[in-house]
C-alpha cells in the first residue's frame, strides 16, 4: 500500500493517459491526544459509578441503612416525646386545642381540668423534693441505728448460745463483709456496663422505632410496604391523608397550624365496622373538593374506594368521614329476622320492616306506612330480593292486600300466590296491559275511598310493579288509541301511576315500583319524584344516581354509582323519612338481608296461615257470568252475625274483582235494601246483618219455589 501511494505522487497522471483510480484505503485511527484522555476516563468512571449506584444490591443496602437509621432516629423522637409529655402538660394542651377546634367544649373543659390537676400534683411533687434531703437523712439515721441495734441484739443472743463473747460482733462483721463483696462486684461489672450501656440504650431506641414503623415506606422491606393497609385510623393518618389530597390551600393551612392540623379533627368514634370522624376544613377549602377526591383520600388512608364514605353534616365547612375496617364490607351480614324468628309479626301503621344493617352494623328498619316506594339499580344486583323482603314482612299483617305485577315473569314473586289478590307474571305486551289495568284498578279503589264518608277506615292496599321499565317502554296501543307505555299525558300506565302518587297515600292505596338502569324514557321524572321512599342499588353513572335519589341526596354525599357492580349486591342507598338517617345527612347506605326463594316461600306460608284464604287472579278481567250479589254477600259473611260494610266490600272485591271491584257503599246498600236486609249502624259504624241476609235468601228461595209450583 505504501508503494502505491509513493508511485501516485511520483507519476502524476497526464491528459493523454489518465491514471488508474487509487485503491480504497482506511485511514488509521489518530493517536489519542493528551487532552481527550481525561474526558474518556471521566465518562468511564461516571458510567461505572452510575452502574454501581443503580445496582439492586446498592439500593438494597441503601434501604437497609436508611431503614435502621430511621428506626433509631424515630425511636429517639418517640421516647423523647413520651418523656416530655410525661414531665409537662403538653399532652393535655394538645388534646385541649383539638377539642376546642372540634367545638366539643365539654371535652375541652374536661381536658383543662385534667391539665390543672396535673400541674397541681407536679407542684406538690417538686415541693416534696425540696424536703426530701432532710427526710432522707433522718430516715437513714433512724434506719442505721435500728439496724445496728438489731444486729447487736442478734450477736448477744448468739454469744449467749455459744458462750463466746466475741460472737456479739459476728452479725455486724458479716454485714460489713457483704458490703465489701458488693463493692468488689460493682467494680468488676462497672466497666463492661459503661461500655455496653450505650449500645443497649441504642438498641432500645431502635426497637421502639421499629415498633412504631418510623422509617419511610420506600425503605421498608418489600413484604411490609403495603402492611399499612387496614391499619388503625389515627389523627395523624387522617391529617396526612388530607394534606396529600393535592388541594394546595388545604396543604398550606395544615402546615401553618401549630398542632399540625389536629385542630381540624373531631374525636374519632367507633362506628360499627369502622370509625367516623368530622373534619372542619380551613377557609378557602370547599367540601366539594374533598368529595371529588374520594378515591385518592381512600388510598391515602390505605383503604379501597368503597371503604370510605364522605357525607356532609349540618355544621358548615365540615365533612364527615366514615372509614371501614379493611375488608369488613366484604363480610356477609346476619340472616334476616324474618327467617330466624318464626314468631315475628308485622304492623303496617306502627311497625318497621327489618331490612338489613347500616354501615355501623346497627339494624336498619324502615317504616312503610303511607309511603310510595321506588327502587332502582342495574340488572342482577338484588333489586327484586330487596323489594320482596319488604313485601314479605308486610304480608305478615293480614289486613294488607297486595296486587302484584312482575313484568320479568321468572317466578320471583310466585310465593305470593294465595296472598295477593292479583298476581301478573310475564314480560309481554299483554302482561303490561294487565298490569296497567291493575294500576287503574288502584286508582278506582282510591277514588272510591276518597268519596267515602269522613272518618272511614280502610285496609291498606299495596300495588307492586316489578320491572316497571317494561311498562313505560311498552309500544302497545289500546282500542281508544291511547298508548299503554310512554311518559305523556296520553299514556295509560303513566297517568295511572301519577294519580296514585297524587292522592293514594291519604287512603292507604300505595304503589311500589322496581326498575333497572333508569333513564328519562323508562322512568319519567314525575314518576320518580312522586315516591316518598327512593332506593338505589349500584348504578353506572352519577346522572342515573341523581335520577334515582334526587339532586339533594347526591350533593349530600350519596353515591350509589360508586358501589361495586357484582360485589355490592343488595347494598342500597336510601333517601326517605321512613328510615333513621344520621342527623344532617340526606341518605343512608344499607346492606339488605338476602332471603332466598326457599326461605321466602316459608315466610309466605306463614303469611297465608294468617289469612282466611285468598283467591289470586292472574289478570284483572270483567266477569262474563251472571252474578248473584245477595248470594255472594252471604258467602263472604261466612256465617258471621255481623260484619263491617267496608270488610264486606273488600271480600266481595277479592271474590270477584271484575264485578265488585268498583262497588261503593251505595251499591251495597242498594242491594241489601232491595232484599229487605238494609245495613245498620252499631257503635257508630255501618254493619251488614248476617241473619237478615240469610233470611232474605230464604224468603227469595221460598218465593222462587212458589213461583215454580204455580
């Protein structure tokens, strides 16, 4: 290669004979300069240092060092604080400020009294210390004299026994020898104790820090980093969780507080399977900001989102946190008292249905007296079971009449055959038509009762429509061109529901509806707002939650849309004055008892045993056969000497709804007067005389026989 290069320079090309192209050569690498060598050494060294620093062993060593150092520092801090609190009134002053900040002046007064008592006792101890040297000297002199006297007395007794006068001082010399041995022992152990003592003290401080987990989370071992999940809730944990929410005014206010934010908190109270604490927010922080960060707050408290509930109590600028024990809400609740107590009875007017447990673990009971009810939620979340549990309890009051339309039609309400006077089961348009006519029958009964004389008492009549969204979405149109479904004034089902909502409760004609996945189309606004008791299981969105419970409940902290689908089956959020709700809150969360089909049938059988036999119809249809009103009246009297006209009408409607459902007192009176057995008043109430009805039937039979003979 060198020869070619030399030849190229010696024989330059001419115009006549172009020189051949030189072969491709690779230039040799230049020798490194003295200036670039330090740079390469620096880069190489940095890469090695970074590699060592980032190595897992290095990180593990750093974590171990920081962890144990933090244990020692934290333990020292804990012990120092304990000593300071024990020697001063700092603990009482801290709790006094927290009680004043929470507005609990009774507790503040109690802590102030304890602080005063502590200071008085401390002053007394200090005064006693001033007199201690004098008392110690006197006690030492008396003790020494007494001890020497005792030893000499023992020596005298010993000398008499041994007949040796020298034994008088033997006990005293033994004591002196014991003292010498103790001094020698202390001299031998003092050096090792002085050498080992500091290390023992450091080990004790380290153990305290380890027990209190004073090391940062990143420095803890892998199996302990999530160990705070489910840890007991303390004021410092709550304040830290609030500080780290990401709300700048809240974080700055906590930093500026002298007690590190403790004055914001009320007392932490045990509340069922969790704890409850009121937090008074500093100026510039709204309750809505905290509510919107529920998930982050739960994570800061080492809980799942569904284990933290935020509600708004009556106090201004205050949020109430209910924090469940970790995993407590996933544990099943006890079975329903309806199943376990076979002697249980019901009272529509004064009783309360045992429905489940609230989050505190207390029994949740609800009054059904004169309250329309609406329950909604996503499909397969326990809506029918929750609604059926209320009906099963109320069925134990034999005065209550049920008319039920199950538009799902899979037998969930089949056990009410023999309890309900009407039981419609099926999802077709024909079933919706029957359900609509059933609700219209409620309207007619309501109007009949309204027109009755003032003071007339009526038995409760409960209409239940499960899967009501099927009725609202039904496309069927009647012969009068009016649609059965829809939410307009021409809709038969919609208008019948509205009429019952408007006036039914005054005469104990009530309507319960169950629906799923609510929208404005399948659950019109006027219908959902007509219910006195509004209940929601898990829902998909906040807008659906507002449809189910109303804006007031959602703005106050109700959150059925934050329940877990599939995991929180049977958990309902209730907005009603019929259930006990904590003061200042618009709703309550209840975990309802689940009553399976077999248990429901057993409860239903007990309800049937209380009744005199009910004929259940599968539809409301007019009777096509001729009826004998007087014979039917005699039939429902059942050989009773007298019966209230109201009860006669009810039994007639049960016997033949198509014929007697629309009967009024005037209709009954007309038939009886024509037969010569008019009703009479006893104790201020109208009764039908059974003997007169039987005589009227006998006379009519005799007249018929005579006519036939002629």
